């Protein structure tokens, strides 16, 4: 169902009322409804068989109607495909209006017809004649086996929404039109009196000139197509449609930055800047270096402008008080939540996690966090994302001096629970500077891919670490690893931030 009453067809009628409203001209509609039905309807019964019913995704009534017919024709193009074919910008967070649906259907190869028709409504007589002609034409198409998508008012309440339905038949015995209703499941072969349909069909943007929308679904040379398995423009449109309803207030701006949707309460310019300079920048690089697959779900990146907004909206949107002042990733809510006033480093860190989850779900926590924290502070080197020293260095250097840093065997063998909840204070920094070391030796990329490939035999990544550090020679022994740790500690001690 549509949530709006806007003009769905503007390409033919250049004069569109700026102050239009379908229900302001209710008088004309009442006149039509009051017209007594003349003798028996001159239409014969007709029914187009074997059109499966499809329930629409939110706001995809037109697209779903098209999918029904495409499925009957043996095509694999679904409502998402139809949306994508329309070229409609998914950031608008809505489904097709008539104009876009018309373009999509043409592109797919239907002989759609004119799409939008005008009925002269200057007099009751001309209006009745005009609507009758429209119905005649639709019925004639049904007889030829051609269903139509029509745009009509949802029902006869005032100010009702506009809605696409698929007309597939007519029953002369009851004078009813038969249609598939995309708004609900199990709403195949719904029926509506012809009088009612004729009342709901015209869109009265102008008092004396009604717009009648009918898209014929006569197959011409249909293209071949299949919806892709990754996120389509349609997926984003549906997602943003839902997100818009959850915005705490209207000062939030939404920027689509696949595979994320960035939403923030800073200025539009700032939100856009974070989307491009941080989100896109990071995604481009980590995908090139590590991750083939996008996250399994569309993830919202919430950027709250300050601590107050961050805390207030966390409670409001996710019913929780954050345990960190910077930001976090919640796989439960499919969100990255940031207090963006603390900088973009945490955002880069958190972006790594959903990619890791979809590409290397068995990744041990130490490596997941080591890699994510490596890029908290990063730049580009040779087109690659490159971690730099950062604030985690000082604490680690102190721990090294105090001989408090556990062995790598210990670090690697920590369970997720141990890593997060029994952290001696060095887990993140030790993992980060191990990754940093591997990066500086040119081994980090190889380590990621080997660790992932070997994760069944070596779930902790420790054996893989021994092998990668050996750089083609015999894998390191535990004793060698102790020697390596001494070398690594010296190296870390020499680093500067
Ligand atoms: Zn993390």
C-alpha cells in the first residue's frame, strides 16, 4: 500500500495542479456512484488463468503485480528486479510510481500502451462515457489474455492511498472485476463490483480532467533477467523505507553507501562526508585486501553528533545504555552505532566486524579485534589500507616493560568469552601490534587468508601464525615462538606514536 497521494503520472499531463487533492472533488465521484446501473452489463465473463499471486514488499505494489505476470510467463524476474529496472533511486526509500513502473515494464519488454489516459470530467455524462471507454478497453484486453495493472484509490474512504492492483478477470454473473491484491498474502482472485472499481480508478488531480492509469502487460520481446543475490537497489529501497519510519526526528539524514546505509544527525554535508571519506574509503580497501562478500544484512551506520545524542538515542532505538563512549557493532540489530564526535577511528574499526562475520565467521576474537583495531588509525600505502601506530601503543609498551604480556599461544587460545571478559588489559593492544608487525613484514594479508582457509584444523590461528612467521621455512616451534616474542617486544618498544 502506498503512504502518499502524490501524482503518479506526470509525463503526459504537463499541467499538474500544485494544490491537488483526490478528495476535494468528491462531488464528481458521488455523481458517478449515484448513476443507476443500466441494464445487464455488456461485458462477457473472462478470466486469465495461472497467474500466481505475490505479496508485495513494503511499497512495492506495482512491482509485485509485474512479478505475478512475469512468473506466469516463466520468467525469474521478481519485484526487486522490476524495481531495479525502473532506475528509481533507492535512497528515496519508496517503490515505483506510475512513471517509473511504466519505464520498468517497457524496459522488460511489455507493450504497456500509453499508461496514462485522460477522462473529460466537465460533465457527469462525459465522465461516465470516458470511464466506460476505459473499462471497455481493459475488458477487451482481458478477452485477448492481457492483464492490466491499474493505479486506483485503495478504497472509498476519503483521502485513501493510491495503490496498484492486477486486473485478471471479470464475472458477468455478479458484475464483478477479479483482481490479485498485492498488499496481502492470500489475496488472489479478489472481487470488486464494477461500479466500485470505476469509482476508485480515476485520479482526480484536476476537477475536470481525470487521470486514469492502466499499464497493459502484453508480452513483447521480453528481456532475460534474474535478480542478483547480493543487495539490489530494491533491497535498499525497502530497507530505507523502513528506516525512515524509525528516525527519532526529522533532523536525521540518510546516505546510501553500499553495503551500508549511513544515518546521522549532523548536517547533511557532514553525514555525506563520513559516508564517503570514512565508510566508502574503508570498504573499498578492506574488500580489495580481505573480504569478497558483503555483510549478509544491510547494516545501518548510526552517527550521533555528540555524547548526549549518542546516549539518548541508544536508549530510544536499541533500548540499551552503551558500554563504550565511542561506538560499537551490534549484530543483533544490524547496526554500527557511533558517537562520531569522538572521531572516525572507531567507525573504521567497527566496519571490519560485519565483513569479518560474513567472510570468516569462525575468526577467533583476538584476530578479529586485532585487525579491526589495526585500522583505527590508518592511511593508504600503495592503494592499501595501512595501519599506523596509535593510542594503544603506550599501554602495551608499559606492559612489556612490566613483563605482563602473555605468550602468543595464550593470546591465540583465548575463547571469545575470555578475550572480552578476562582481558588482562593487553588483549586488544597485543593483538593489534601483532597484526601491525605482520603488516610491516608483508605477512598480514597472507595470514588472514591462511587463517581463514585453515580454520577447521587450526581454529585459534596459532599454528598458522607459526607457519606464516616462518616465511617458507619449517614452521616455528613453541620455543621459536618464545624467541619471536622477545624480538617482537623489542620491536614494539622501539615504536613511536
Ligand atoms: Zn571490535
